[in-house]
C-alpha cells in the first residue's frame, strides 16, 4: 500500500533485459510484485527507461488535468418552488429541471435544499493526437547496435462518483459543496525493441488508485431578474463562485494539489418551452503545475483556465426535460505532449526523439446531450453523455453520466 493509502488492487511491474536473438516481440513475461508505488511512479517506471527525458511526467500531467478539471455537475436544483400570491400555495417557478453541467441564474429559494449524486465512467482513447494503444515513447536512429524504439500500450480509465448538496440561504443566494470520489485504473505494457525486432526491455502494470478528489465549494448569487413575475420565472443573471480545494492525492493523480477559484457570470432566460442558458468564467490557481521536459533542463507550467458553456432546456412534458449543452475549456501554459528531438545519449546514434511535455495548453470542446426525468415526487433521474469534439490532452470519445437529484 502506498504511503498515502490510496492504492487498491495490484500493481505489477517488471523491467528486464531479454536476449531473444532473432525472435519477434514475445508475450509479457512473468512479473514481480513491486509495492508502495503511486500512480505517478508507475507511469515513470513504465515509460521513463524508453525515452530521453521525462515521458512519465509528460503523461502524468494531462492525466491529472483531465481528472482534476472534470465537470462535476450544476448547482441548479431540479425543482424550484415559490409562493404564488394568486392562490397562497407553493408552486413551481419553472417547468424545466435545469442543465446537467452548465448553469442557469435561477436559485433554490430560502431554506430549500437540493441533494444529488452523479456517476461518470471514462475510458481514455488518446493523448493529444497519439493513440494510447501504440503510444510512441522514444526512438534512436543510428547504427544497428544503437537503433531502438520504445512504445507503450496503455489502458487508462477513471470512475467518478460525485455527491452534492446545496441550500438556499435566501431567495438570491445558494451555497453548496460537491465531493468527488475518484478511481483511476492504469494497465498496459511497454517495450524497447532493437533494430532486429528483439525486445530488450519489457514492463507491465495493472493497478487502481482510489480516493477523494478535489472537493468543490460553490456559491451562487442572483444579481437581477428579467421583467416578469415568478410563475414562470423569466430568468436573469447571477454570479457564480467555485472553489476547488487540493484534497485529492496529487501523487496518485486524483487531484491537482492547488487551490483553484473560478468566478463566472451566468445568464438564463425564457418562459416558453425552450429556455437558453450560458456562462463564462476565469479560474485562478494559487500556484502552477511544473513539469520537467527532460530536454535541455527545461520545464513547462500549467496554470489558470477559462471555461464557458451554453445550451438550452426543452420542456418535453411536465415530467421530462431535454437538454443540449456545449462546454468549452482552455487550460493555460501546458498539458499537451509531443514527440520531439532530444539529446543523443546512446553511442552510435545519429538522432533521438522522445515524448515530452510541451508549453502548449489544453483546449476542450464537449457536446452534452441529455434528459432529465421526474421519477416520483421531487426525485429526478438524469442521463447524459459527454461527447468529445476537441481535446488535445488526454480524452475519451464518449463519457456516459447518470445522476439522481432530490429537492426538499
């Protein structure tokens, strides 16, 4: 068990020199248990011997950024009630149930409570433009004795279960918290192959690392309401503040290890069956995430991000809301990887290339179709999918998400 107590399952690693003259790449050999490794150390031992530089850190940074900045859900409650002066009864102020990952200006109302849980399962396909199933780590060109190629066949997946709770302090202000429980699985093999196709180094791993991610505290203040009454609510504008705390284990890539504060503006409106919403904000990080490139002693740093979102809610029926959202995200400074020229460190080599972290930030564009269904009373079931349109970091093609929300 790692010192932080976050690792579960088994981590198997082997690194050995094989002298199998004239043979093709063999199947993975019998391996030895190596205890007390974090997720970051596992990636390092898997790929660092295959490249010139720090490919393990280059891979670890986008893994941590993808998990640490994964959207955890909206603060908007599904059911919002206010007193209707015409009949002195509490009645719904909107007939739609709110977005999944974007925001609307509507607040819960004084004393109202919203509780929820969402589960997302992501299986990552690519790291930038590189496939994880044949990830190049390093190559050396030169004499037959010096030439070699390092590759990794990695399987990375994550599971996130996020619990949320929000309360209306008054009619304008909501506060709440979101607690994510994250599980990261790293499996795969890596090999260093010479010019004759003989494997000279082989490593294998299969481990799961679990724990609390970066907890998020949320506050939303409704600045103003568009002209109109409360039944239905005409929409308006709000200020949203999200603070992500460094509670996730950075060594196991479950959190970023920095305090992040995002301030966003939110606008939503519409009294008909189609209701638009949009938001944009800047997130300040109290320190940067620095990664050594291993090339010329350089480092790259990721710090701060911009997020924006927009979409519509469609009233399918009194018990069904259809949703379409677009999520955008720009992480500044670093997060991408590339296969670049590196110093020649092998005798007889003419050129060397290695996978390294580069000073280019991550750009994401995600489409989120979904549906919310009122199961019974004030209980909502949410079904949606995060579909990657653009992401030059670590990313899956599609991430299914299911959620439950209860308002009181």
